[in-house]
C-alpha cells in the first residue's frame, strides 16, 4: 500500500517527492496533467507510478480515495523488489525514471 497526494491539471507529470500533512502522515506527492474527472487522473497516476517502478499498470490499483486528492494505491508484486524500488526513488536514484 502506498499513500499518495495528487495535484491534477499540473503543467507536467512528475513525482515530486515525499510530503507530510498536518496530521503527520507522509505520502508520495504526484502531479498529473489529467483532470480529476471520469477517472482520468487516477489512470494517469497508475501510468506514472507503473513507469517509475517498472511495473505493469495491472499491478497497481487505487483502493481508497478515488475522488480525493489523497489516495491509497495497492502495489502488487514481489514485496522485496517493490520496497527496493521505492527506497531507490526516495534516495534520489529513481527520479530519472519518472
């Protein structure tokens, strides 16, 4: 499970880094160019994360917050590989992938 915070209708699609909310919860901050209507932003999120993590789009799904800026994404796959990919991205090596 991955917590994300999304900015729809952004100038470009990108993973912006980690962000904490007022309650202290940390989420991966994403920006997508798609509008938040008819599931377009959610599809763009899945596509962006799948590319960055080198996963098929079918391995990701929005499980909570479909109509909210804060979402929970379920990542399916080898937990060790997913953890390593996220850790690499957080450390800065994955920024080139997005």
